[in-house]
C-alpha cells in the first residue's frame, strides 16, 4: 500500500551526527550538533538538575499520574516569570496564557497551530504567511509549512559583513503589510550567532508598534548569550512592556538546563486583556488535547524545583554562567589562534562578536567540505560551528584546519 511513498531526505543535522559517530579517525571533531559539551567533549548534567532529580526520585509522594492538559501549573507560571520577569505587569494583570509543551519545537508547533486557527489573516487582509529570518533554524520552515502558514524570508544576515543586515531587516518590517507576523529569535540567533543590540531592538519594537505587527518570539537559548538569564530576556521584556505589540513566546529548557531529551518547554501567549487571555488558554488546551493530551511530567518537575527553590536557582544561575563562560572562552581561544599564532588571512572579529552557541565562520561551501572530508571536522555546509564542540584539546587542531583551507 505504500508504493507511492517517496523516500524523504535525511535530516541534515542528525545525518552529520551519524556520520561523525561512524568516523573512525581519532582526532575527529563534532561541531555540528547544537548541544553543550564539557571540556572533555562529553554531555554535561547540570549540578542543579542532578540535585533536583535526586530529590524527586527520593520523594515517595511523586507518582506517575497524568499532568493536566496545559501541564504542571507551577512549572508554567515560574517559566513565565523566568522569561517575562518576576515583576512583569502582564503576569500581574493575568494577560499571559501559558501551556507546557514538548520543548521548544512543541512550543513553536502549538503557537503555529494556534495562529493558523485564530490569527485574523482575513480580517487584517494579510497573506497566511510568517516572515522568518534568512537564515533561521531549519525546522521553522517545516513547522509553519505543516500548518499551512507560508514561511517567507526577511533579510537578517549579511554574508559580506558577517553581521546583521539591520537596514534590510527594518526595511522589510516597514514594507510588509500592517499586522504581518514576524518570527524573532529572542537571543543567540541560530544559526548565525548575530543578535540586534539593545538599541536596535528598541528601533525594531518601534516599527512593530507603528505597523501593528505580531511578534512570534522563539527563545531557545536564554542564558546562553550573556550567561545572565535576565539580560538574555531583554528583547522579549522590552516588547512586552510596549503593551500594544501582540506577541507570543516559545520557550525551551533543552539548552539552558541541559534537558534535551526530556522535552521541557512552554508557550506563553500575551493578550491585551485577562478575558482574552482566558479564551486563548482554553483554545490552546483544545489543540493540545488532540495532539498530545498531556505533556510529560519528569523534566517539568525538575525545572519547577530549580525555578522555585532559591538554593537550586542560584546553583542553576552558576551552571548557566559556566556553560556560557566556556563558550566565550572557546571564542577567545579560536580567535587568538587564528589571528595571533597562525596569522590566518582575513578578519576574524566576528568569532568574538557573535553570540551564544553558534558561530558562522564565513567560509564557503568548498572550504567547509574540505574541513569535513579531509579534517574530519563536522560542521554544516553554511559554515556554522557549535562553539560547544570546541575544547582546550581540539581547538588548535580546528584552528589549524581553518587556516589550511583559507590559505589553499
Ligand atoms: N528554536 C531554535 C532557534 C532552536 O535552535 C532550537 C533547538 N535547536 C529549538 C527552537 C527547539 O529545540 P528543542 O525542541 O530541543 O527545545
């Protein structure tokens, strides 16, 4: 019965991971996957997470009953405070509808389904489309296509300057029809590592107010940009404070709590009134029921403990700082090796300037191919590397290969 089913291509990122695993070369380096690794290249269970897990497992009152459809209430409310701030007026005014989701991907999907059902495309006279940054996380296109909302690129990254194309971005914001939907990376843009400055965010928010655009925030790296959870929420909090900007936030705890496989996330929809917010929450619950019934409990309980117990929260802040700090240190080492030791031709300032887990090296496809095939250094063809894959033991090797492919 499935003779008409065509073979789908493999996912590019996961394909890279499988190829890395199969490679027998002893100096191979995986810079493809967007997951934190310690200085030995190993996955890291955060000490705060370990403490919460241990307490949970020892607690005999914890059972395996279903959570409610919208998830663990103490998790969603504390997750909302984490991104919006403990003093958020929107939370105090009961204008935030929060639902626990299957990590950030699930939040993006639930947000996309919600928009596809309830956003006033016809009323506002806008196409069923969402503007996404060029480039963006590859899954954004797939997620919006799957719910019948067409992803359309907006200029974001300028390969000539290896930096933000602020003019191109803001020109598109201005020329788009009023009340268009724009997807924004809250911080640590994937894949470029290029974020607007706080001043640029204010100018972007001004245009949202002027044009009545909807902001679809994707926040997968809170804490990874600066090492400071509050600072990384700056753009989102600024938009929410503007009040008149309609928005939602997709939140993932995969990276900042190292809970990749536990699938812990939330969707927060901010409305103009508490009445609208209650209606939004009721519809999110209807969608969630038909898709997953109820979200998974364990990871949400871990994060809830970390967010609500002051000692654990302080430990988590230190854990996040440690991860961000190691990444910043790797940026400096790679930069120093290329510029001071090897004197590699070209300007490498962007390695220091870019933010979060990823760096766009600015190499061409052939150079990336050589890194992979000859150097056994696994990276995506657009020259994105995960800084978390670099360690004090392999950074010299990687710098040496970058130098080689740039020179030859
Ligand atoms: N959005 C962006 C921009 C991401 O980079 C990621 C992770 N790669 C996600 C969302 C979602 O990841 P997860 O589903 O693992 O939380």
